């Protein structure tokens, strides 16, 4: 990849994109394929998944058998570079250290950002998810409908490749015929769950994940995506042909050197770079957006981390796609005469209404899965099934004590053993040591399941971020201070999640640990699910939102915020697919506005 | 499975290993106490950092167990996971003692916590075997060694005076299991047969479906 050194870029660009993950990757892809000159700035180092991914390395070939450590909190092989819950020299703070009041912020510092390690679960928001306030009077409606976004979901799914099925379920949209790739067959534990949950009226269906269960059709898709742009179609077809189908081995969170999963670094950036319209500078830490006397953006100020030197780069449009919280931080740090409280903050809402996903889990021990004949369950390197939210009618009828839904994600099968796999073998089997312990290991291996709820929180005034008045990072940039507080809605939802998991496990003939009837212990800390969004919410009214429906900043029309910061609700569906759909749409808007001469 | 499949030891580790295996624990007044010559204080060495080379997987810290401690580790690990046959060798045959040495020598908090438990446990178990048999633990015969293990291998029902020993045994067994079943041989012994590229994924084989009472996969 042609990575420029800071200071050697062109004098100016049409668009400067800050960030290289799902949002930055999609924005840059759409713009560059259409001939727009783009500069991408990434705060982390260059990263090459082809050369750096430890595909078949077993735990034995890692320090401490790859268990999580403070240096690699999701395990040694997790595709996170120079990041985690803490980055040395780049702190953030919390206003409260009380239990449940702290926000945890996961950041990588690498090209492609979190798309290198993400779970690949790619779900569409449904029609209800864009109009939550209209349905139950809580939170905010989005300034557009599902129907307006649906074509962009179609495009993103076709570009990145998503396996799954159409299930005709309420608020769980189908994709057009032929867009989704074949779902992988269910594993033993997933089949057993399907059977048991079915008896409870809980639907277990193929999950949607951005993994190529078969190769993408490079003859059709590029022409469909770029109908009047033969150069773009030709470039995309060539890059698509470099992506192989999943070979049903190696965990996706390590990244994928055969490009079978979506990563910005394997899917968005290669074709964008091949157009010659995209330059990338890595190790470029953006300090602020610069503005002119009228308050319009002129470019960005950034620090070349390798030398510590400051640079200013000019552009007609600035796109913030640095990750929701980082984009908010850049805007808060972009103060000027016109934007005294931070750029884009005339509504006073910048940093407000930050959200994460509600998470709670439960593990179960399933005797029916004991002593199964050894068989290969690696599969697509992640889950094959999930449970979409199924109680919309009950919720509408007022039968539940929480307003919004959750879906269930599943884990547990005969994956590569870890140091912790047999930690509780004595408690499970009653055998203390010796030959029989080995027999018990064979018996219990693969016989436990774990279910995780992923639920929608209601945006609230107690969850926000602001600049810490004292603390600065190693570059002298003020850091974020977080405020967090779940409400009863989320606690009750978390408790319901655990009750549901317990029912499923029991129906499977299994047993489980204690439930938390309050949900207050079971619920994960804010930020823990790594679905943080909001802080620059979109809306129809400039007084009540930071951007319009095209992710365009009300106060400075040549600034777009294409990451999750513009989300004004955070449905139970994992945010990445929606981030990409909105980024594509925002980029189309930029192109149209530039053609009209508005930008 | 040939020996090439297990991780190579450094020359220094190999020397320690040979010394432990040939039993050089000869010159001590209190039998077995040489196993405790390293203070159980915290390690302050550097970890592998936030951007290690994932393909190399190098361990940057030095291992710290001495020959006698490695010998004790090998003896106890092999009691927990003994040799059964060529497909299920002993813990020491797949270098579990070296893994435990790597683990408790690491500079991270969880490993430091285990380090204290393990090193204190070495002292405890030698004292206990001296008290009961007048010998260090590695010198006990099978019956004697098992008698000590039987008292501490179920921490939930261990006698109060054996609580420290039980805490040690639980931690040590956890590491032994973790080390063993993450080796190529151990994974196969447990029944893990993945990490190979496949042309297609067909789901569970018919015999598994039959066991689960599932006639036909739903998709």
C-alpha cells in the first residue's frame, strides 16, 4: 500500500477522512471509486493482514498460551495493535469510580481499526429501529426511514459479503434475493439449542456475518455497484477475485489473511488505493479541525507521531470517522471564535447521549453434549446461529417491564482448547487427579455453552462525554472524561436476558449458575460490549441534533461525521453494518453537493 | 506426534530440564527446601507490549524456576496427568513444567498472583511430606504422594489445616490442565480435531446427530 510519510502529501485534497475503520474505509471507498481525491489519516500504525495474521498458530505458539493479559486484553492473537482498554500516553478519565458508573473505551491504533478483530456480526436495523420514539415515546427518531437506508444496506452487504438467511421476521429485514451468501451448517450445540428454544417459541436462525461462505460473484456485483463507472467496476472485480472463501478454520478475531472476512484493510482500502485517488498517512494523530472566519472547515491539524511534529492539511470537506468517541473529542477540541463550545456544538448536544449495547451472559453445562465423538466444529470462526428479538408483540402489549429488544449470541463448541477450558474440571467431574482426570477432560470438552444478550439501551442524560479540564495526552491534546449510568430499563432487560438463557439451558437438559434477578450485577459495564455510539446525534432539527440525516454537521456543512457518533439510538443490532450504510450514503451526498457546487 | 511438534526450549531451559530430570537436588540440609530458594516476591520484568510480533510469539521474560523446583513441578504434574499410552503421554512429556515456569515468571498481575500461590505451595508440600514421611515430596513413593494429594485435591471439602495446600493444588492443577491441553498432543487427546482447512463445512457427522436425537439439520 502506498503510505505517504507525513509532510509529503499533496497540497490539498477534496476530502480528508479521519479514521480507517468501517466508517473511514467505506467513506474513502465510495469517494475514491467516484474520482474524488481523498486523504485518509490514521492515528495508528500501518497494518498488513496478509503478512501479520497468525492464521494457524496454535495457543502453544504464543506467550502464556495466548491468554488475555493487560498488554493484549482479548488474547495474544487478537488483531488489535497498540490498543485495548488503555493506551499508554493516551488516557481517558471517568467522572465517577463508583461501580457501574465507569465507561470503558476500547481503542486500537492500527490501519483498519476495529474491523480487523471485530465479531463480523452484520445485522440490519429494521423499520422500528429508525422510529423508536414514535413507537414508545423514549429516545429519538432518526431523520429518515428504513426504506431510505435499505438500498445502502443492499450495497454494503454485496460489497463486503455477508452470510445468512431471510427469515421474514418482524423488524428483522430480509435482504434482496441473491445478496446473502449461504449460511454455514449449525454445530452440535447450536442444533441442540435450536431444538430446545423452538419448544419455548424462541427462534434460533442463521446469524448474519461478514464472512465469505462462498466466493463473491466478481462478474455481477462490481457492475451492479458501479453501473456507470467501468473503471471502478474493473478495479473492484480484480480485488474481489483476490478474496478467497472461508476454509472453515482459524478464529475471525485474529483477522484473515485470505480476505474471507470483511476488514477495511482487505475489502475497502485495496480497491480505493488502486484508483490512485486515495492517499493514506498512518501514525497521524488528529488534534483538531481548522475553520475559517465563517466557521467552515479548511482542513485538519495533526501530529506525526513518529516525529512529534504538527502539520496542517487542507481539504474542501473533512470527514470524521475516527470512532464515535474520538470524533466527538476532535470536535470538542476544535474551538474557535465561531465555535466556542466546540465545533458543531451550537445545540449543546456534542458529547451528549452516548450509548453502548446492553450485555449480560449465562453459561450452561449440557450433559447431552458430553462424550461426543470428536469432530471438527471450527466452522466460520464465529457463531453460525443467533436469536433475533422475538417479543415485539408482547412488548407492544405492555407485557414486559423494559421497552426495547435484545438478540442472543451464542458461544461454546469444540473450539481449540485454551488454558481456561478445563479449569473447573474437578468441580464438574469430582475427579481430583490421575488417569481418570484425562477421561473426564474428554467427557466435558465441548459440553458447555455460553449465551450473551445484546440489547438496546435508551439514550439518557447521564451518559455523556466532555473534555477533562485537567488531563492531556502525550501530544498535549485534552482527553475525554466520561459519565455513565444505566437506567432501570437496561437492568430489567439484563435480568430478562438471564432468565431466558436459563430457560433455554434447562430445556436443553443442562444446568447453570446463579441468576441476578436485579440485572444490576449481570449487566456489563458501559463500553464493555464495544458498541459505543452517539455523542453527535443526527436529527431533523438543528437545535436538537448535531448532524442532519446525511451525517452532515449542521454548524459547518463541509464536515461530515460518518462513524457511530451520529447514531441517535442504538438498536440491539450490532452497529457496524449500519455505520457502513450511513457512510456510503454520506459519501454519495458529498459527491452530489460537490457537483452542485455547494461544497 | 513427533518431538518437533512441541515448542523448542532454549538451551538454558534445556540445561535446567536435564538437571531436574537427572535429580541434582542432593546437597540440602532440609530435604526439598532448595525448591524454595527463589523469593515469592513480585516479578518486575517487561511484558511483550501492545504490539508483539504475533507470528513469532516470543516470550520476552526469563524463566525463574530452579532445577529442584522444576523437578517437583514435573513430579506433581505427572501425578495429575500421568502417562497412559503414546497418544496420551504424561504432563512432563509435553513440557508442562516449562509452561508453568513461563507462566509464573510472567510480569502480569494474574500470573504474579499464581506465582505466590505456586511458590508458597512448593514450600507447603515439602513441609507436609517431611512432616508425614521425613522426605521431600519428590522422594515419596506413589502411595505416599497420593496420600498427600488426596487430602488437597478437592478444595471444597479439604480439612481446614490443609486449606493452603488445597489452594495450591487447585491452582497447580489448573495450570497443568491448561498447559497440557493446549499442546498439539493434549488437544488431540481431549478430542479437538480442527485447525485444518476444509473445502466445505458439513456440520456434525451422522453419529453425532443421532446421539443428539436430531434427525435432520434445519438448514
